[in-house]
C-alpha cells in the first residue's frame, strides 16, 4: 500500500473515534436534560398541590392521614405525647443547623400522628439536646399540612433512632416504620406540619419541597446546550483537521 494512504487512514480512524465520543457525550447530556426536565414536572405537581392544599382546612376526624391529598391543611384532635418525642437531625433553617421536633398525637380511633412542631437550633454540643419539653395539656385540636417525612438523597445519611437512648431520640431521615418501632405504637404514614400560627410549636416557615420547578427546567436546558456543544465541537475540529491535511 502506498505510504501516502497511511496518514489518511489514520486520520479517518481518529475522526471516527472522536465522533463516537462526541455522540456518546451528547446522548448522555440529552438524557441528563430529560431527567432534570421530568424532575421539574414533578416539582410543578408538588408545588401546585402545596398551593391548593393551603386554600382551606379539612376536618380529618377519624380518617387516616392518607385519606386526604398530600400537603392538604387539616384539623385534627388528640393528645400530644410530650414524653416520647423525636429530634430530626441535620435540618437547616435560614442558614442555621438544628433539629425538627416530632411529637406523637394520640388519636381515639386511628394510628398516632407525628406532628412536626417546627425547628429548634443546635446548641453546639451533641450531649446537650435542646429543651423541647411539653407539659401535659389534655385533648388539643391542631391545624397543619399533611406531608411526607424528609428523605435523604443517600442512604448513608440515614440514622434510625437508637432503642437504648433516652427520649427525645435523635434520628436522621428515618422511615415511619423505624419511628413506629421505637415508639412501640403504629403511626400514620404521613406527618403533620404544624401551622405557623398554631400553639405548641417552634420556628416554622413551611415551603414547597425541593428546588423551584424553573431551576430544574434551567438545568435541563443547560445539559441540552452541552449536548449541542459536544457535536458542534466535533464538526469544528473535523474541519480544522481537513484544512491541516490540505
């Protein structure tokens, strides 16, 4: 084979390899963009539900907490169990670290409902927990939003409440089943975010979950721009190589 063919063949193989790399990167960026786009759509649904849920208060009565939509404001009666409370660790409020306080609400005919009474600051010493005592108040009627427990992005961030530790028990991103086991009683599948104006609470400023939908849509467009740049970059490099051969 004439020697002048070898550089051409080598350049062709290099070009094919770079094209495959560019197409692979573009496909990856498109997929990441679609993932962010669908997350944005999910967030839109959640945020719309959060907005609708605050329009009116529904009497929950004896119904299960799952009988009403997520984020629906409800009115519920029972007795708060101040002797058995959970402290959700690693909760940030206005840039400060602290805990959210979960207090069981004993209901007459339904599983107990965990009430998120709000946020308390971390005092700087792990051995000294914040004072979240709640004096017995008898039957109470509370209003708030139904919600799911906060979930961790990684399983390594989860810490179930330890059975041997005293109350209140510190936990991080637990499951309802783990809290029910520590409490020794069945619990409703959702919690109640106590209304900011309701009594028995701490710092509360409930917001829709996660990032704003437009943030996710913006990230989606960024990934798609990266996909276009990966292909455009290949065409530019290819043209420059052709000019070099000439």
